[in-house]
C-alpha cells in the first residue's frame, strides 16, 4: 500500500544576484532550507548575454545543471569543454578539485539562458576522487505519458511508472523528474523510502498532496519540501486551470556526515576547508592545473 508523503514546508525562491550579472532564485542553501542532505544548493538561474559564471573552483561536491532555455558553454582547466542546450543536463563531479567556467551562449535574439543547478554532496570517502563530467542529452531522456495523456514525465534519473532512466549519473543516488500536468491531470510518483525529497515549481499552479486538508496550492518559483516518511508524492492540476503545471521533482539518499561549506568548497571539517583554500591558493593537491589557467569562454565577459 502506498503511503503518501506529507508536506514539511512550502516557500518562495526569492530572486537575487549571483556570479557576474546573473540572476538566480535560490531555495536550498538559504536560511529556509540548509543542508537538506544530500542536497546543498538549488538555483533557478537566468543569465542574459554579457553575464555568466566565469572561472571559479570547486571541491567536494557534484553539480547537476539542467538547461531549460538557450545554451551554456563550459570549460575547465583539464581541457574539457562543451555545450549543453535546452533539455540537456551536465553532471559534474568536483572531487578533489576542479576549476571551470560556465558561460551562456549569446543568443541571436538577445534572450536569456535559463536553467536549474543542483549541488549534491559527495560521500566522505569520495571527496578526493578525480573530477569527471557526464553530459545527458535531451534525446537520451525517457519520457512517458500517464493519466491517459494528461501528464508527462521526463525521467532524468531514477524510475517512474515502470520506466527506468538511461543511466545513473551521480555518485550519490539521486532521482530527478521533470513533470508537466495538464488541467485535470494527476500524477502519483513513488520515491525511495527514507530519501529526502522536494519539488521546485516552474510554471502554472499545482495542488500538492492528497485531496483534503493536507493538500496545498502552489504557484511557480516555490520549493515544496516533503517529509521523509512515506513512499509516494501526489500532485494534480485543477481542471479549470488556465495553464499546465510544471515542476522538477527530486529525491536523494541522505548522507550521514557533517557538512562544512565555504563557498565552492564542501568538506567534512573546518580543517579540510582551510586545506582546500590553501591548496587552491598554492595550486596543489588537485589544483595544480589552476596555476596561470584562464578559460577561453571566460574571456568573453563584457566589461
């Protein structure tokens, strides 16, 4: 028997500045929701031409970038470079250390590049692993129709209604779904027991939770945080709604470890954070290739 997950809290992601001229709506990694293991940060970003995220380091986490509109170029100090476009994802494992840049394409019509970036903690034993990238293209992502075609689910990672994602892309187990529900539609998504889970609403108005007093109406740009107990989440859209409801549903295995974060460095003790700062400044222990390195795409910044 399916046990529905109750809603712990719902809050709006307030827009703020980040990087060089980018605008983000951050929900995880704020005073409202911090260290929601394994999740460290969730940003809904909008980057116009001339803005971006120029050269910067990471250690100790994985980042998952899902592009919704436009295109973003990436380049790192190991010579890796590429582009993700609308519907694509990039999974980056920082491990022992990486320095890279993420810069938006200059769209001909001047439109913004829009996407989501989720930071996921690495298990302590993998903090010093070698950095790696995996790109997942839109065409590789299974998409299913449910509720007689009144809802669609893109299975980025995990399992939904008997369909599995193409591959596991992160060291820390994470399920990710892009869900669109049309007016009158309803979705019940099973989630692993004991995992932390949330939904971030992109558009429309959706009804989260089972019908009745526990159901909550949620508009766009909100984070819906679920209780850990239970094994399923139910969401529907009112038949009279003017537009579809779209949200990203994410669940992850909690890590039983301390989190000490200073900017882009995520470790398990204050001493390890100090060491990361020293290693970055001295170009050692994983940051050797940062010495004198400047990305080509970062040079395109408009000053």
